[in-house]
C-alpha cells in the first residue's frame, strides 16, 4: 500500500456547473483537513456546511483517508449547503 492516495473531489452546483479537482492525500490525513482545503480553494463561506460523500455515504470528519475504502483516483462528492 502506498503512503498516499490520489482522490478526485467533485462538487456539483444547482445550475449544472461542476468543480473537479484531483489531489493527493496521505493515509493519515483526516477528512476534516480535506474539507478545510476545499473551503479555501472554493472560498466557501464559514456559515455553509461542507461534507464529503463516497459511494453514497457521508465520511466522518474525524476519520482518515486510510480508514476508508477509497482507492487511488476514486471520486469523492463534496456537498455544500
């Protein structure tokens, strides 16, 4: 197993627009850190909630990339509300 995984993040907007980013994260990277990176990249307002979903299930922010079943280049959906 490698020390990192390439993950594709995708956010779909209400008007059909899509934001897509490929990133590499270490196995011990918590999902809350990935959310923080996404917030900075997209300039998401602090009052909005951001969550990550993989295969239809919400990823717990305290879990890490290594805790999940995410493989290299899997798509993780970003939900902004």
